[in-house]
C-alpha cells in the first residue's frame, strides 16, 4: 500500500502539489475561523439556574426552593447529573449535560421544565437561567477612572449606561458590574411612633408597594369628546414616598414621614473592589458567550468602549484591569516564532550535511502543510486554538522535522547509491 502511494505520488507530481496547495489554503481558512483563546475550556456542559429569595436561611432555601427545583428538573433528556447549592437568600442548581449536547438546546429544555416547576415555589420567587458562558468566559475586566465622582454615581453610570452599551457587542453573554454603591430609597422607621399610631411593619410595606404604581381607568365622554382616565402613581422623588398615606388615626391620615425618615443610600455590600491599594473603583467584567472567538470579542469590546467613552462625563475614562488578548497574542507569536526558527534550523542542517537545496526545500514545504492540517483538524473537532493546542503543534513540529530529515536523507542516500551502481555498470571492462 505504501509503495503504491509513493509510486503514484512520483508519477503524478502535479496532483500532489495541487493537493498540498489545497490543504495549505484550507488550513489558512481554518486558522481564520478557529476560535482563539489563551486558556482551554475544560468546564462541563452545564446550565445554571439561579433563584433569589432574600432574608431566608439556607435551610429554608434548601427545603422550599432548591429541593423542589432539583426534584422536578430530573428526567430532562441527556442529563448526566444535577447539583444543588443553598446559601443565605440564594439557591443555585447546576444541570450537567452530556458533552455532545448543544448548549442552547439544553437551555431550552431547562426553561421548559422550569415553567412547570414554578408553581411549586413560594409566591414571587422566580428562578432564572445563568448567562450562556463558561468558567473561563471572563475575558476582559475594566474600571472607571474619575475626578471626584462618588462611588454611587460611578455605579449608576456603569449600570445604566456603560453596561447596556457593552452588552450589545456580538459574542458578549453578560457584563457583570462590581464595586461602588447601588442607590436605593431607605426608609428608617421609628418603633415608638409606629406604636403610637398603631401601625405595623406590614401595613407600611403594603402601602408603599401599592402607592408606587400606575392605575388604569376607562373612557370618559364629555362634549362629544372622549377622554382616557388613568392614575399616575409612580414614585419620582423622596417627597412622593414621604407623603404616602398608610392609615387613618383619629380621622387624620398617617403618612410615611410621620413614622420614620427617608433617605437615599447604598445597598448592603458583601465586599469591595480595590485597585492596588489606592482606593475603591467601579467597573465591569465582560463574560464571553460559549464557543465564541475570545480574541475577536475582546477587539470588538475595545472598539465599543471607544464609542462609549465619547458619552461619558468629562474626566471619566476607562482603564483596563485584565485583558486576555495579550496572553493570546503572545501564545500565537510564540508558535509563529517556533515555526520560523525550526524551518531555518532544519534548512541549515540539511544544507550543511547534504549540500542539496532541493532536499531542504522538501522539508520547508512539509512544515507549513503539517501545521495547516493540524488547524484543519482543530476546526473539524471544535477545539479552540489555545496554549495547550498551540504548544502541542509546536512540539509536533520537532517530530515532523525529525521524520523529514530522516526520510530525505535516506532517499538522498538511496538515490546516490543507485546512481553509483548505474555508473559502475556503464563503465567498460
């Protein structure tokens, strides 16, 4: 079989060169299409279901949220395992699918089952799916540099302007904000005043919730004209909340400001984000969508940040905290440099020992074609170009070089011996 293949290649050199050129072109196309990343994605094929029920203990979360979800998510096709984790106010359920399952097919199946499991959960507790990213999807971190802007204003700028703009970049699954203070209305109640007016905590909560709403009316006709009646009740400032009536006390309405004080403050924080010990900062984490090209997504995010920066207040700029593209570019540059160095070294060795430039040319052609075939296989099997796969190609170059040198040297020696035998047989005796 091998002899027939070699004979066919020798008799049809044009076909061999055309096949080699096609493989090289296919390899170049595969390099352009293959996702490039620095870290291999070894995470499991999973879908995360997150449920928040603040103020409840881990045991209550386990009994009333995590257990009903885990038990009702059983039976989804192609599921390997389901894991649940309960903590204070939050529940996480991890559905592990088989490796060959499409991520978005899996998310659809989980969403269908959640519609059924929703009725078993407490009122107003809504489970949500996590982002369609992976454990190595954090590809870019940034923070805001400002001049005198407080942390609350920075967080509002990040949440209501920067985050929404960056989430429109193709390949971005989520932009997670960190640092600063999330603004909120804080109602501080006075227990003595509540006891004096005989107002309970539940009455205050229901009154504030009911008064922060628009209500619909009906059509009203007057003078051959129709008018749509509706009530505008959404809270716009602190005074609107302070004037909300809770109940009557001796025919006098009791408002929120009568039993407590209202202020604008920050939400409870469980941690801070500090930059090299110089102080707190506000920023975001860009999470890449599953299967995307990390290098292209990072470049698109940087271009979008230049557009977003034009709309930022004066003195506010972006500063990069973590950029994986630097590691990606260095990994690619290392493989490219290794390939060039090996080609030069092999050419010098062959020319020095054989003094035959055509033999060196054979090896020089063999190396890029072998690398191209490697990228074709990476693209075919859905493996990204990362540190491990590129290092494997770099190491394989040495094996390919050794094989090429041995084969070329052996062919050169065999042809030389045959020529000497022919020359000896042609000499007159």
